[in-house]
C-alpha cells in the first residue's frame, strides 16, 4: 500500500512540475515577463511550446508523460490541489 501511495505522490509532484513548466512557456507576447498588472497566464498548449521547442515536443509526445493528462486519477488530484496551489 505504501508503494502505491509513493507512486501517486510522485505522479502528483511530476504533474505539478509539468504544469508549472508548460505554463511558463507562453509569456503572452511580453518578453519582459509578467507584471503585477497582467492577468493570470493561460495554460499553454504543448503545440504552442513546440513552436520554439520542436525537439522537446517530439520527445515529450513519444513519452508516457504525454498521456498523463488523460489519467482520471491525475485529474482528480489536480482538482483537489487546485485551490491549495492558487492560495500558495
């Protein structure tokens, strides 16, 4: 049972890191970076990141990580963690 929890925890951490990295790819056309007046960033798509990072996109698309967004467990964890992440 502990091993299952460890795997679930690792998946949650990996997903959170992935979301942060992917969201950071799209600066909304502001090369100076976000300011306090900017609206919250929209979630960048893999395709939008692939414009500047085609090799990384190809590697990611061939990985199991690319399919993690289809995992119902990850959706449930993201739903639970959403408010906690927003408050941090």
